[in-house]
C-alpha cells in the first residue's frame, strides 16, 4: 500500500506531535522531537508502521536537511557575540565530537551494509 507524499508527511508530523504530547504530559527531560523519533523507531521495529508509509516524505526531508541548517549556522558565525564566546577549548571539543559522530555513523552504515549483504546471500 503506497500512500501519497502528503499523507506520509502527516504521519511523520503525527509522531512529532505525539512526542511533544508525551513530553508535556509526563514532564520528561527530553525534546519532544527525540521522543517522537524513538516512537517512530519502535513502530518501525515492531512493524506497526510500514517503511513504505513514510519512505517518500522521509527521503525528501533527508535530502534537503542541510538546506535547513545553513542559514542559522551562517548567522551564528557572522554574529559578533559568537566570536567573543568562542574559545580554543570549545573549538577543539566541537571538532573532536564532529569527527566522532562522522566516524560512528560511517562504521554503523558499513556494519549494516555487510549485515544486509550476508542476509541477501
């Protein structure tokens, strides 16, 4: 069953809204978007949500995700107050944590692809 792009987007927004509702009801110290992503992940694992129901909308969002982050980051670097608080130790922490995130993602994707190839054989 393939759903329209708009309905797929509404499903994703529904999980976001559900995450925000759970956080506000139970006073969980997490962002609602994170709780919504965890709920979506659990739904995908338990097959309550079919991947085909959200595939088009989620791939569209992932494709254009960097465009959403460029204006805020450019504005942050261009502000004069940012240069005042930027210190070498913070810069080193940002660089090291970014490298760790990139390497962690790369190794996870590589592991997943190997696992997928083994299952296909």
